């Protein structure tokens, strides 16, 4: 395997607590019980970072994403302590994108201005729906009006770059309901909309007690109408579920989809790092908040080197989600593998009409998107 060119580097920070666990959520999130150990958790993350700095030398952080859980439960003082420690230990690119996930039911009026002062320049607001019935079904703690007020407060504080998370394919939802949600997000001034279809995941309340979801035909009709509405409003679909106004793609998520590197901090967080010798490693932090706080100084499971045979699948698993796809040059740079190793399989998929190629960009066709799992099967080792 040749030495890979080091890709862009990002930082993911996980805040694992939430007010209560939503019935569809399979993320590493834990219902808040009593006062949050903000200071201890921040101190634990900064100690943890000391162990990982050697992975990245002096590489600049291009983007930061603070996810959860509900990161907006943490106070501005906690983030002030965290970012002070991060900037002492890491080098941030001048125009680094720094995103914080926020839920409307956990935000106070003054929080947004404090976030801006700390250098947070993008929000991802977990609305999911503006409809009271669907919010209740999803176990959300906010109302549609709460969501509108949170967005208005964010804009007043100077946030002009923010994402609105929405879900569709909900129990009892029809096209008109889904489009009404999209219209509310569009009218809010959002620069980015993530529009996900509800899926029932194992180890969730919905898995144990499944809701009745719309039939397949209605789901397709909702998607087609939603895609058309977003396009009409000037949003570009650049990934399976991601829509952005021109120039407002989520740079942190693009780094994932383009097989970039990312440091991980916080309970259960996952990281991926390309080492100077070309080996690519994945690692995961201790999952539960209690164990993460107690396991000092070691909070990581042993890193796993991704085998060369697994790299084509790992790269394409993300790259084929992008509408623009990828180039052979990016494949070679990000994996350290020669393009010739997969060229014949790609050519077969081009001939079958599942992939398309234009100006060296290789991407799924519309038909290919429907069979992306089958495409990926072609690149599994063995």
C-alpha cells in the first residue's frame, strides 16, 4: 500500500446527555439525572485529548461538530472552558466551521450570543417537525412555536448559517404535512435542511413498539414532493438527505463523506486518523458517561487499523452518498490504494447504469441510489 496524502482533519465532540430519550433515537444518549457534571466532563475531554494529540502533529482543525445527546444543555461557561482548552492544544484553521447541535426545548435567549462569542459559527437545530401531533409522537419536548422562537433568537444573535433537522415518513403523515414542515423550515431562513426518513432502529422504543408508518407508495410521493419543493426554494441536494443553499454545504459532514480524518472526544465518540505511514485507524471512546469520567487517563478502546482489503468498501460507503460522487484521484489519495484495484468493478457498474461518470466524477445514477447497498456489496472483501 502506498502512503496516503493526509486528508483534512476535523474534530467531533460528543455531549451524551439529553432531557429524555426520544423513542426513535439509537444514538449514545442518556437522560439527564440531576445536575450535569459539566466541569468534570470538560476536564475529562481535555485530558483525553492529550493522549490523541500525537496522532495529528500540527495539522489544522478544519471543522468542529458538537453533537449528542443535547449539547445545548451545557452552559456557555462550560463551552468557554472547553474551547479555551482546545485552542491551547490544537491549531484551528482561520475559517474553521464550528457547529453546535441545539434542541429548541433547551435554549435560553442569551445562549446564542454567548455561543457566537466563543467562535461557534453554525448551528444544527433539531426541530424534526413543526406539527404538534408529530412532535408528541416523536417524544420531543418542544412545540412548533418553541422551534420558531429558537430559530428567530439564533438569527437575532447573528447566526446566518444554520441547519434545520426534519424527519418525514412519520406515523399518520401525508404529503401536505411533510411539505408544511419543509415550508416552515424554508421560511425560517435556514441555510441548510437535513430531511431524513424515519427508520426504526434496534434498541429503541419504536423498535419495541413500532408505530404504523405510511405505505411505500405514500413515502415515495412524500419524497418526490419534498425534493421538488426544496429545489424550487433554491436548495441543492448534495447528499442523500442533505440540502443546502449554494455555498452552505455542511463542511464537517462533507469531510466524513469524503473519507477525511476526525479526532473524537467524549463518551462513545468515534474517530478516524490517517497516520503518516499511510495506515488508517479507527478508534472509539469509552461509551457510558460514568465510565468515561472515571477512566483516567485512558478512555479509548484500542485503535483498529483498517485492513487494505476493507478500504474500498469503507471509502465508497460514504462517497457514494454524495450527489457529485468522487474522483479516482480522491480515492487514491484518501485510501492510499491504486485506482486500478477497483477500476474494473466500477466499469461494470457504469455499464449496468448504476454509476455514472462525468469529468472524472463518479457518482450513483438515480437508479443506482435505489440499489446503493447492492453496489457496495461489489466492494466487500473476499
